[in-house]
C-alpha cells in the first residue's frame, strides 16, 4: 500500500526522474538501496511515524515541493525473551520511504554547512548525497556575491550539469530568482533530518512500541509465581489502602517490559532474587488449565479472566488481570487440600439408586458457570448433613417459590409468593433423579438430574 498526496510539480517543473531516496546516512557504502530506505516500525509507533511524515508533507504542499511517499511492504512478527523472563511478541511493519530534493530554477538543494569558528564546519547533506570534500573546510564565502564575511550557515546547490555553488542565506533570492528560497531551504533541511527522525521510531523499547507488545501468558504466570513465592501477593486494592508498595501484577509486567531492570536504581522495585524454576512453570501450566476448564464464578472479574486466559499471549494493559490468576488458583489448591483432608476424616459416599427419584436436605455450596458453543452450563455443588457431595449440571439456575406475609389494612397477614433464585450457603429440599455415581478428585459424588428446589419447611 502506498501513501502519498498528489505529486505537486517542482518549482522548475523537474520530473520524478530526479527523485532521490531518503536513505539512512549511517548505512554502509555500497549497501542495497532497499536496506537503507526501508524502516522497521513496531506497531505501537506507527501513528508517530506517519505523523512526522504528514507534518513534512503539509509544508511541502505549501511550497509546491514533491511529497514524501511511503509504501507498506508487509509485516513480520518477532519474539524477544529478555533474560528468559517471558516471551514478548512484537509486530513490525516494513515501510519504504521515498523523498525528493526541492529545486528552484534548475538548482537543487544538496546540503547545508554550519560554520563554527572554533571547531570547523558541520555538514548536513541530503540522505544519499555527499558534498565534495572541499566544503568540509570551505570559508563562509558566497559564490553569488563573492563576499567572505561572517555567516552561520551557507547552502550548497547543484545544477543538472553537476556544477556546485555555495550561497549565503541572504543571497538565495537573488541567485535563484525566487521569492521565498529561504522557506524552501528550511524545508530541505527538514528533509535532510527526516531519516534520523524516522529511525527513532524503530526503537522496540519505546513507550509507544511497548503498548502494542504481547507477552506470553504461561511464561508471565510462571514469573508471577516466582514473585509470589519470594515476596507474596500484593493486590492493587491493598496497595492503595496501605498507601505504599508496588502491586505484584504491576511489578511482574514492569519487570518483563523494563529494558533497565538490572540497573541498581530499578532493582529496589523487584524481589532480591528472581529465578523461574520448573515448579513455577508447572504451576503456571496447571493454573491455566484450571482457569480454562474448572474455574467457578459468574461475576465480571471471573468472566474477563477466563476470556483473557483463552489466548496464549496477552497485551501489557491486560496483563495485570491475568497475573491475578496465580493467587486465585493458589487459594483454590489450598482449599482443595483442606476439603480433601476433611473428606478423609468424614468421606463422601454415593447416595441413592441410579435412575430413582428422591428428596434430600442439601446445602447449596456454589454454582460455577461455564460458557460453550451450546450456551452456559451451570454446575451446582451441594452436600448433605453427613458431608456427602451432590452435583447437578443444568442450563438454568434453580428457581423456587418463596412466600412472604404482609398485613392488610385490617391487620390480617396476607401471603404473597415470589419466584427467587437459590443462593449458595442456604439449605433446601432438593428433589432429583440419580443420574450416576461419580468420583471427582478422589471424592465420591452423586450426580443428579431434573432437580427441583423448595424451601425447607
């Protein structure tokens, strides 16, 4: 794809055959033209890259100079793994940039000389051009007025015959016969510096570039596990309440993206010893698997966390939420250990006869909702007074009639019935058919179907 405005005619009507390539003046001599004219821009820096060119093209349009043209050659994906702390994926856009030296009356601006009496001449030339060596030591003489007086800048122009002239700023109008040669010269100088300015946008570690990075989810969670093991978990809420401390999620993301993480001034923000072990990696893998297949919850936080963890990588702005998976998974693992220890003391056994319908007095422990292509499945976990576990898989939540009594004008209590949703932590009369006897994580559970909930009488 090529971006440019309509080509404006040059001031003396020269053709695009006189175009020069805006090249990297740091490129090796003899290198391929494409190598010097193609910029590798991280996706996060694209806006700044094109903004710089747009500013220059607006100036060119006012002066009747040709536009700078860009051509997108494609994209490539690169991965970096700074110090083995987490793979970062970066999308790079390869963009070719072409510019044209402005001309007036057959003379093209080739370069500018900055005269410094103490250190000598500083040469700025059109990228891809090199001024004759004599100009490196030339005096502040103007070839038009033939005077050698104190000047800060002189300009070097060249005609189609290859003849060079050094002209003072004040003589440009007379020499070139143009009303605003200084403005054209100023534009040319901005064109001289365009390559260096655009090269700045190739920085992979710039703030803009880092906004478009993606970080490997599993590797980042392994690093989070390492941080938690060393310093514990500090949530953003707790950090704000206590008025200090860097939240663990921010520390992990900052550590991965920080190019100066090993600098002494930065190390104070991170744990003293950071070494991701095989155990950390195994915990990260297990946490991801648990999140994708078993994690319970029907709130927005759980939904967002489950959604983000479907991907193998995550944007830095979302990484903090994903990092919070590790402490949540850790709490679940600990609760499961406690439940197993409790179950070992009073083990759950299978209840009822498969295929028969029965009523039990059960406590609703919780409801986990899992989204799929067929819709949501709600998993209801219940237990009786003896600790036996019951499970019911349903496409809807349990509803029951609840009766309230209100007094009328005569003081009589009038019943009113409302439909309510069963809540976790409450006891109900549950009638259901035994579908099968199952075992989950070494705990026997009775799987029910076609359940109906009622208030305990």
